[in-house]
């Protein structure tokens, strides 16, 4: 899985802890132990979506535009991890348009069936994330167990 969601939420939590200051992408990169270019790419996405204020130059940096309670985790996940990236790497086999369809019916159909399966699972996963905000995530980082207490019962 790509790190974009993790980088986004880590950056937002860091910026919340430093709300009074402008934070540079270099400082965030050091906090996350990642390349500043990767951080800037994610910050650009967050800035365009209205989560951050950003200024350039020697005294530039980033600040939060919204309070954490106004940032939905599902929206952030959708923004940083498009649905096809969630499951595309798990799919094997040929597509129905490949030449080998007649020689391997399993391979011809498996890709489409797995895509359907992962699409349904991804939709449920995303719906679950939409129940929470960044404030909920921050709460859990200080007192682990919040999300586990919210776990829905499994259907039999």
C-alpha cells in the first residue's frame, strides 16, 4: 500500500501540534523520516483540498486551515488513496481480452472476479473510515483503544 494516507495524517497531526507556527516541508520530512519531495507532494494535495495554508519563501511553511474535528478520515483516505490503488496490486490472471482466454478459463475470469471482490471490500473499508475524524485519530494516539472500542460486530 502506498504511504500517502499515513504521510497525510502524520503531517496533519504534526501541524496541529505546531498550530501556532509555520512548518516547513523539511521539518515535516525530518519528523516522518521521509524525503522532503514526497512530503511536498502530499502537502500539495492537502493544500489544494483546503486542509492547509501554505506560503513559499524563506519564512514560508504550512499551517492547518481547519480544526481536526472538521477533517474526516474517510475523505482523507479517498483523497490520498484512490480506490483502484487499494486493490489493483492483488489481482492476477489475464483479462477477458487476452489471447489466452480459451486456453485458461480460470485466468480469463479470475481478474474480473477478484476486482469485484476487492471493490466491495474497499467500499466497506472506506465507509468505516468515514465514521471518524482526525480528532478521533489524535485521541487514539494519546489513549490507544478508541478505534477498537468502535469495532462493529462481525456478521455470521
